[in-house]
């Protein structure tokens, strides 16, 4: 029952936002008693936080699953994973919370910090690790590059028209590869790229020219 209620809560919040998010709507759609929800989660803030932490666990799993891979492959896999989630109901809820915690910080701010905000911090931690290990050049701005990744993923989901969403989902792996390389390309070191270099003309990582 808990799992069904949490999945439904994410869907309801994603569709209706905080003002439309109620125990009654979640209970009706999840086919559970409203009193059962109240006993488990005393306030709707408790319910939404628990539901979003299920989403955050999904993101955290992506990071832990690829922890031993080379840096660039880790970023590729995490971005593919995140993009797929952004085109699902859970992703819509995450995007909505990213907006609503700014317009209603007193009510929504702590929910964001304790749930979705963790994904942002993990992205920055991954980039910091890339600098320390020599996969990103020392001059890389973790905040700016992290914002470029997070913002790019969010905007791709937001800017894709409804009619094109099935095609976008079908092509997400290809899009994610291009997006990561074009966003990170100028900041990557040969260690991260296996010797390839960033070409502004090609907008891609390419093999270095041979001498002679």
C-alpha cells in the first residue's frame, strides 16, 4: 500500500501542484483509505516528501550503479537515466518542485532541500570529483557546469511538445550522448576522453590530427 500511495502521490503532485495535492485525491486514485494515509503521513508535506524521496532514491541508485566506471561514462549513464525519468510522471513532479520551492519557500523549501536538492548536490559532487581526479580541467566551474547539465535536462523535457515526446523518448540515448559531450567537451582532459579533443567546428570530441 505504501508503494502504491507514494507513486500515486508523485503523479498527483506532478499534475496538480501543491495547491491541488490533497489526501483525498491521492487516496481516491491509489484506491486506499484516506485515514490510512493520515496514519502513515500526518501532513500532506510528509506524504509529498516521502514520495519525492522515492524519486530521489531512483536518482541515487543511478549514481551508485556506475560508481566504478570512468568519469565520462558515469556522466553519460546518469544523464540518460535522469532524462528518462524527466519524461515520466516522477520527472514532472521534480520539475514542478524546482519551481514551487522558489515561489513558496516557507512551505516547499524544506521539502526541496530534503528530496530533489540532493540530486543537484550529487551532480556537483561528481563534477568536483572529476576535477580532483584530473578528468576536468582545474578551471572548471562546478556550479556553472552543474547548472548547465541540470538546466539542459530540465529544459529538454519542458521544451519538447507533447506531439514529439514519444519520438524524444525513443531518441533519448542518442540525445544524452550528444548533450553530455557538447556540454562537458571544452572542460574534459585527455584522461577523460581517451585522447580525443574537443572540436568547436565539429561540436564533438574527435581524434587529434596526426602529425606529418
